[in-house]
């Protein structure tokens, strides 16, 4: 999927799977569901498949998963 200059400044929409994510709407980043921090797609490593939300760090992901 080719990105336009506007895509590079916009939020992507993703579907999170157990081994990766699929881009539903092109963009350069997503926002952490907890901290609100922008995460570049090439730096995105942590997400919840069940909640369908991204996290900026393993610590944030761990805290979010606690009951």
C-alpha cells in the first residue's frame, strides 16, 4: 500500500492479530491506548488482540493486562 504525504502525518487504523497487525487505513502512527503517546508503525511492538489497542511500552502493556 503506497503512502501519500498526508498519510505520513495521519493516524493509521490497524487490526491487531497474535503475530502482527493489518493496516486498515494508512498512516504513520497510532496512539498508545493508555498514555496517548504517538507510536510510529515501525516501532509498534506491543498491543492487545482482545482489546484491539496498542501500547507504547511493555510496562504499559503489562499494567493494562492486570485484572
